[in-house]
């Protein structure tokens, strides 16, 4: 029979697929007439009239009936035309016909499965023109709902397809340099897979790939963009600025440098914005997981990823807040799991840098997590102190920052946590005695001299609080050291400066901050609780409970500021260095800070 | 079901030194990478394994990093279907042009319309798709039922089976199992007439076979006697 003319098709749909089959078989023999016409119809994309659309739908349905005759090498142009189609370019009837064809293709022949899944995954993200035209959300849900249900249909017919899908989704993950919207959309789809029917099969891959991507973006953000320059006030001051009224001119000059302003400036760059959006997406997903009761399983995968990627990354800046947020949703399970894991790595781990990193995470976490019950903090602290205590019983020698760095990290962590939590712990009699039994003074007074090796700012603050609360009796630190780091603390931190790593310092990503803020302990809250004379237990509790640490009465701020201002010319005063990663005082800057925060695009700051 | 075999394999599993403490777990996870892939060495898709470690000593093998090789014997369950073998799978989708089934829960099987014998007709009954036999109205193939088919080809990479329902004694298992006796009896008299038909002899049917055959012989002999008398 001669090839029918496409424009004059008058037979029914069921008959049409016989013609298509014949055409496919004929094409293998060399007679490509009808076959080429078919390919031409499928290629049409621009300005389709209603008749064109109907023709396209009919052709797709006809090909669906003839999939058993499609051969991967003989019918390349047909397959290419089909797989080139983007669902975003068509209406719902074409979409439905196309997706049915894909399902039929995938289930008819093993060779097609890969191609069909790849095509579906590439439809996770629309073509770039879509973003420019600002089409509404209805298109997005039309396409993505269908894509995901098709993936499930294929998985029902080809049980091993999720294995292939896993690999494809992982490989097609956009690069960090891609624009924000496509990456965010792709991740949205990945998370949808995770919470969908195939979640058990591809979910853990999705979460691990996401964490890897967050760390990749994190690493792209340079530390020098974060560390404060020669402000007269330190980054930490911003916390107090939030609540204090600028009382004098000195303060007013620097008023603009509130934390919000610094966040805005910081986030003008590319990568911080992407990281911010992705983390918010992750937070929302975690919230959904919590509401459906799946958070613990998801958290276990995140924890695994944390151990492998985040913990070992060089001073991850913000990605770890994913763990913080997850813990805040479920303190009893996830919160405890996280703390346990970190203590375990510190006590039983093998690699010294990772142990130091783990205890830095632990210290920052225990200090900052508002949702953690104080008794739990005490238990974790006790485990760290126990380890330190056993360690120094075995080592009697003198100060040696390099060799004993894990021990010094443990001591510094203990002091750091107590700077934040001492008042709270002392308020509970049981914990007070537990604290006294820990015999921290024995460890800190040991010949290994941790007080001389750990960061002076932390040591000073700890000693001050310890003296004030009459917790333990320790000698004052030697007075000559006003600098940020003693010569010993630079050594113990090593080239990576792990001694100055406070991973859960206030987050500088504005959208994420909204999620973290209600669960976060700011230094100002701690400060306020011991600034008052004769602070009662209720006041301590109040200071911690208040939303942003802002309930401090006005007169406090003046006192606080005075202490700060006294050595503003030098590196910032001691208590400020407490909670925020201290300025990098390395010789690179010639002892002075660069003049301004600059986004990573303009390196001339150095 | 045809195509399943058990074999015993002597294997050496090479482990990274860091796995020294948890060697057994590491071995099991290495073996699990074999699952659901076609392995040419053992000649089939590995479905299950049962290792027994021969000794606690392992040989250290030098290389980029040294690893240690643990010798073990493992019983493996293999799936190695050959053409014309009769397989069974659960029907997951029916279309006018094809029947899709899943074999052993992991392998996707498709029977194209060219390979479905004319006896079966596609219908939609009460909103449900079904293939009904024209000769025996109760012989149906529906979604969720088991279909018995013969294998045409097996794609070793994606583990995809292409099947056929052309041969006579295959179709919906529920009906076949109930009516096998009757059918094979009817067929055996047919075989006598069509001596050239060798197809039946190649079928490996289920355990009904032996009991049916013995009954058959009795019936045949009775019939013969009746005919003669």
C-alpha cells in the first residue's frame, strides 16, 4: 500500500497504529516516506493550531500502539524527535499522549528505559525561556505532577527502573554555577521523589546529593566574606545592637552595621543566595517529614551524610544548620541523636582533625540549641569531661599543643559550653552538684596547661564566670595576653585553625535565619542573664526564653557597651570573641583587617 | 518455575583494610552488589546468596592499596531463563497491543500483540481490561492475575523479558491449573492424530504432570478397550 498522506488521514485511531507499524517496518527496509512524515509531525513545536495539536496527539497515540516495532538503531530520528519534546512547551492533551508513549516505550524494550527516564528527569526543570516569561504556577504543577506520576507508572511496570533513575537523578544534578531558579526547581523535584512512593528506593540518594550540593555551595563562599573587617565593632556586637538603643554618637556612626545589614550585603553575591534558597527548601521539607512522622529516618540519612561530608569539609559555614533545624523539630530524638553522634566521634574516633571538628560542632551545638533540655547538655558535657579527665591521668607531661590537640579541643569545648550554659546548669541543684563532681578544675589545672593553650577569649570568659559563680577555683590567666590567640592556641588549632571554629555561630543567610532564630541562643541572652546583679533563677530562664534575646532592660545595654568600647581599637574585647568566630588575625592581613566586607567577586580587598 | 537454578560458587571477596573489624558485614555488602545483575561468570541473575566463610585467614593482596582476600563458598540462587522456557509472572498492565507482567518481582516482561495467539481477545468489561479466550470464556487474563508464557528473549542488561503466548498451553494460570487435566486429555488424543506435533513434549508443566499422565494412561487404555469391544 502506498504511504498515506498525513493531511488526509481519515481512518480511526485503532487502524492508524497498523499503518504506523507498517511504516516502521518499511523504514527498516529503506522506504521512509510515511516514517519521515511522522517524524516531521512530532517535530512541530511552534505556534500549533488546534488542528496541529490534534494531529500531534493522534500521531503520538498511534506510535504508542506500535512501540513493539520501534527499533533503537533503525528508528533513531523518531526516537530523537520524541525524546526532544519538552512537556513545558505543550498543553495537557499533548503531555498526556506523550507520557503514555513514554511509558509504553519504557516497558516494551529494556533498551529504551534509560532514554525515557532521562527525558523525564530533564523535564524537572523547564527551558530557560519559561523563567523569562514568568508563567504561572499552574503550568508547573501540570507538568511536574504528570512527570512524577509517570515515573511511578514506569516503576510499576519495570521494577528495576528506580535503580536507573537514582543514577540519572544524581548525574543530572545541576552544577553550582547554574542560575538559582533551575537548581532550586531541580532540588524541589528531588525532594518530591524522596517523599513520594519511590522514597524508600531513591530517597536516601536524594538527601545525600542535596547535602553534597549544599556543602559544595558552602565551600564556594569565601571565609573572608564573612569575617569582619576593621569595624570598630565586632560582628558579635550586632547581636547587642539588635536590642540596644544607640546611646551615643559613637554607636550611631556604626548603626548601619546591624546584623540585618551585614546579611544583606553578604547575600548580594550569587552563591549565598542559592544556598539560602536551597536550605530554606530543605527546612520546609524537613518540616513536612516531621509532620508525617518520617523525620527520624530522614535524619539518620542526613547524619550519615554529615559524618562523611560536612564534618570533613574544611570549616563548613552554613550547611550544618540543616542538622540544627532538624534537631529543633524533634529534640528528643534527633536532637539527642546528633549530640550522641558527635560525642561518639570525639571519644572513639580515629582521625584527630575530625575529632576536633566533632567536638567543635558539639560545643557550638550545645551552646546554641535553645531546644535542648539542660540535663541532656549536662550529660553530654560530662562525657567529654570524662574523656579529658582520663586523658590527662595518662599524660603527665608538660604543655604540648600540637601533640595533645584533641585534648585541648575537648577542654576548650567544655569551657565554651559552660560560658553559655553555666548559669542555667547552676540553677538546677542536681546539675549543680553534677557539675561540681566533674572536677573540671582538676583538668584545667593539669600540667598540660589547657588554660594557656585554649583561646584566651574563651578562657577569660570562663574564668570570669567561674569566679563569679564560685564554681571552681582556678588561677587567673597570665595577664600579658590581650591578643586573640596565644602563641600556643595557634599551634593547637593547626593550619586549619580548628581552634577557632564555631560552626553554629549566627547564620548570615537571611531566609534561613527566620527558621533558626526561634530556636537559637544568642550571646546577648546569656550576657543579659548575668549582667544583672543578684539574678534570680526566673530571670535566667526569662533571658533564655525571650524570642530574640531582646527583653533586656535598656540600662543594661549601656553597661555592656562600655565594656566593649574600651579596647575597640585593638581586637575586640574578650566577651565578644566568645560566640562569634573571631576575626582572622593571621599575618596575611598584616595585623590589620581589610577595610570592608567584599563579595567574593572582587578580590582586590586583599 | 523454569529458569531458577541453584549453584555453588567458590568466590574470593577482596576487602579494604578498614573493613577488617567488620569483615562479615563487608562481605555481605560486597555480595549484595551482585544481586539483580546478570553475572556472566556464574551464568545468571543472582537472586540470593548464602555464604559460608572457609577460614579466618585471608591473603593480603598487594596493589595501589593492599586489600585482603577472603575465600568463601557461596550458594547462589540464579535466574537464567532460556528461550522457549515457560515462565510465570503477575500481570501489571493490559493494553490492546500488549500484556505487561512482572516475573519474580523484579523482571519486567512484555508480550506484544503479535505474540498473543488469536485465541485471546482484548476487551473492556465493567471498566476493567481483560484478555478473554474466544474458545473458553472463563479463560481470562486480568491485571493482578498470574500469566504463564514462553520466553522469547532476555535482555541481560536491564533484565527485561520478551515473551509470547503463541503456544497452546499457556495463558492465565488460574484457569490453566483448574482445567489442565481436561485440556491435556483432549490434547493427547489430538496428539495421536497429529503425530508430527512435537511441541507438547517440550513443555515442563507443573507437578500435575505425573498424576495427570498416569490417569491419562488409564483412561486411554479404558477407551481402547471400549473401542475394541
